């Protein structure tokens, strides 16, 4: 990527993907789905 804005976006997406994978590994998938369904909204 070129440009600070594009690099920041790429780093943000990478961090998001890392955090999602980390949550899935730390929390049982069934528990996560139950929490998502129980969330307001």
C-alpha cells in the first residue's frame, strides 16, 4: 500500500482479523454465538 491513510486502513483490518481469531480461540464458539444473539439490537 502507498499512502498513510491506506496503510492505516490495512493495519486496522489486520488487527481486526487478529482480534476476531483470538476471540474465537479464547471463547468457545457456541458461547460466542449465544452472546451475539443475546446482545441488544
